[in-house]
């Protein structure tokens, strides 16, 4: 009788352990299914009411790398021929002197670039997409490759759809070597720009709407001093990341 009791107790214990294990496994599976990204889980949980959607980085709005005319060699004036992007219109804003193009395609030590050393006033270059405005809100940014001499700096400029020109407080300067850098436009503060003279006006603006930008480019607010060390700025490739808005 004692032996029968022991066997019954062992059977009851085994059944109890089996039920506990099954219940624990079911709870674990349910937890995994409810956890976004869990192994074997279901779809991510929906956003809570009123929760903002995730911010996404915009793609390339345009890219400019310059194109030396096939009939010219060495340094020569920057013209519409120098624009290598058929979707863009390029405009020079050079009150006096001239902007040049020089460099060698594919040469990282001397890439093809706009050269502002012969500008005898502040000068600028801007690009306009033929079919779209640019939405430069959110995580929009500019990426460029620059080199400078002396105290010269390269700054972003934009023309809004209402004709207002602005220049940013962000400036890049790299006297030692070519420097590829990025500008987060959400962090830039802006001044109005008199584009006919390429000079700043007024005070820093509290609020700027970059949701519909007509032209985008760069400026150097100092006159150049010519060839040699001391006074010039160079800009090689220019990339703008933003959302297209139909004109």
C-alpha cells in the first residue's frame, strides 16, 4: 500500500509540474506577441492618439559638382556652362570682379570648384531647380566641400518663394585642407540679404519659413585678394537634402 501511495504521489507531482510549465510558456508567448520587435512577436504597437509620427531624413534635392567646359583649360570665369546639373539654373551674384572655376575632376587635392579669389566685392552663387521648390524644414541639410584662405568663410544663402533673400549665421572655413561638412538647417539663424550687393541687413530673424525655397547657394561676405594666401574661398561639390515641392 505504501508503494502504491508513493507511485500516486509521484504521478500527481509530475502532472502538477506539467501544468505549471504549460501556463508559464503561454504567458511568455503572449508577452512576446505584445512586445514590439520581440523575437517571434507581432507588428509594432500603434502610436498613441496625438503622438507625432517619426521624423524622417529627406533625400537629395540636388547635387552640383561643376563641369569645366571642354574647350577651356585651367582657371576661367564661372558661367552657366560650369553647371553640371541639367535640372538646375545657376545664377551668379557678383557686384564687382569675377568668380572663376578651376581644379581637376576626380582630384581630391584640387577638385573642380568655384573660386572667389577674384571677387572685388562680396559674391554669391545660387541654384534653382527648374520644376520644384525645396522644402528645407525638419532634418533638411546642406553638405559641401570647402577650402578657404585668410579669414574668409562660406555661408548658406536661400531665396524664399516670396523673393526674400536670407543668409545663415553658420559659416565654414578650412584654411589647411578641403573639408566636407554638413549644415543642419534647423539650427541655422538667418539675416536678410541684399543680393544685389551681397550684404546683410537688419537683425537675426526670430522665425523663418523654409517650406518653399526658390534658390539655394552660398556666399562669401568678404572681397577676395587674388591668387596666393590671404583672401579667397573655394566650394567644390554641393549637395542639398530636402523635399521637392511642385512649382
